[in-house]
């Protein structure tokens, strides 16, 4: 494909992303499958162009006078991001072959502007309504937090299943496969791979045989707050795709410590119950459980949280990975930033408070409740746990320093996480921790 044809393809993919709710990665794969003539270098160049535009979409829409179509966004990116001159951009827009048609008078005018008066939300790369939330949360650091969330491409983090292998063993195995894993700084069970070139993790024997799972280090950390021990009854109340279910289950069955030098042989087994309102999600967890060697009961919840009445007052740990905006993962899925609306966040806050209240009923006296989101927004985090605490005086806050499972975090990790914590509440972000954005709050039932 010519450079011009690649630009036209990128614009088409961007339009497809805007018209639906599918992840950008899925749309790109579908485009590649439907256009077999495009080689691997072509597909890679088109994907790079698409993600470049998605990360800067707010600025590009503003620069192109409100236009949101793929063609306008690509033209804007050539000028504002790639720094091409008007003449260079026109040379790519001749209409020849499969390339895009020539620039219009309006398009030439927009990319010729200097744009010195850029609004703050545009410069930050965030949706306008999110900026005020960031300012109230991060004060003078809000722009740094926004840049960390929207600009860099995230690495690939792996969690070693220490019920099957040690971190040392898996690290050596990955190096033999030609990869260059690094230890994650905070999680004792994590290995990190660079995003470039993108590794095909799912093709590795270590993945197929359940020794590793793809899981961001922040996700590993919030699982370490659960305090799971062998023999416990543990409820993952909003299991979703099951990634955290696997992390909780790994610890439940009496595994070896990450640096003990040998894999686990299996000890006292506990009871792990993964719940979700959607049966298909639960069905999708089954092969992951089998691959990881984790046993779990899968329980579909009713629309109002019914179906787990037998677990009321029974669980040692209830882990609530609540439905949220996913704003903490925007560095991986920048398209989601531009789909989110104010009313979505308000709706999610209401849902989170309802779910947390229902899940709390399952915690037995002395048991632990952990609330988690992968959101950066105050409305879904502080506001939701404030509401819970106001209505549930039978739960006592547990400080992050006391909650962390020492076998799952490094010494440096413990120090860093305690530093970041506000007693029982923990915020993680790309800018402060090098992880996806996460929020967690930890409680113990005392009455």
C-alpha cells in the first residue's frame, strides 16, 4: 500500500470506531481480515495512525473546527502531531489510486492556523467534563496525570501464576523464547514486556499452560489488598472477565511464595465464588480457570443481586470490582475516553453504591470487603465509598499498610503503596505508579 492509501484506510477505520462500541483493536482486526491485500507493515502503519489520532482526538476535533470524521482527524494529525507542512500533506491527498481526495479550501485553512489559544482541556487531551474532576482530585498535578493517562502506550504486564511456577522460572522461560521481561517494581508476581514490538503472549507455552496471565500491575496490586489465605471463603462479586478471580484463586489454594524457589504442591483449599449478572461472562471464565488450575464456583446474580442468599454473613473476603467508566485504562483504550458522557458517570456512581451495599451483606463478622474500580474519576471513587461509609457503620476502615499481602508485593512496592495511600484508600495511576488507573478501599466488618 502507498502512504496515501494507508491514510485513507486509517480514516475509514476511525469512522468505523466512531460508529460503534467495539474496541479499536477489534475494529482494526476486522479491517485487516476484510482487506487481505494489506501486508503486516501496512496493518501496523494503519494501526499506529489510528491510535495516534485517538490519543489526540480532542485536540484534533478542536483544530479541525469541530469535525469528527476520520478524514478530518487524520489530516489534523499530519499537521499537529507529525509536523508535516501544508505542501507535504497536499502531496498525500491527490486522489490518485486508493489515496484520499485533494484537500478542500476549509481543510487547507484549518491546518494553516497556528492555534496559539488552545483551551486547557484540549491541551490535556481529556474530554472537557473530565478536566474538572481531575483538577479537584489532583490539584496542580492534574495536567501531569492527564498526560500520563492519555499519551504513552502502555506496556504488557504479566502475572506469574505462582501456584504453577516461580517468577524466576517464568522469567527464564520467557528469555529463552526471545523476550526481554523485567520485574514489575511493586508486584512480586509481575513481569513486564515492552509494548514495542507487540509480543504475542497467547502463543507462548507459559500462557497456554497457565503459568502466566496478562494482568496490569495495578490489577495485581488491588488483589493483594484482599488478604486471601488458604481455606477462606472468597467471593468475587463482579467477576467480569475473571482476571482478578484468577489472582484471588491463586492465593486461596496455598501456593508457594513468589521467591520460595519452588512451585506450590497444593494445601488447604478454600472456596472461591465468582459472581456476575451476565451468564456469558461467567461461561468465558471457565477455560481460564482450567488453564490456571483454579477451582471456582460460578454464580449468576439476579438483576437486584439475588441468587447468593446462602452466602449472607459467610464470606471471609468479598471483592467488589465494580462496573465503572474504565477511565484508568484510557492509555490502552483511548477510544473509550470520547464515548464517555457525564450521565454515564452519574449512572455508574448510583450503580456502584447499590452493588457495594448488596455485596457487604455477604461479609461475615471479622471478614474483609474490598471495593475496586479501574477509574480515575472522583465520582466513581471517593464519592461512592463516602456514600457507603455513611450508611454502613458496621464496617471499619483497614489501612493499606495493614491490608497488603506481603507475599504479593515487593518491599519497594509496600513503601510506595503506603506512600500513595490515604489510610484505607489507594489511588494508582500511570503518572504516579506506572500502572493503569485504579482505586481501592478496604474495610473489615466489625458488627
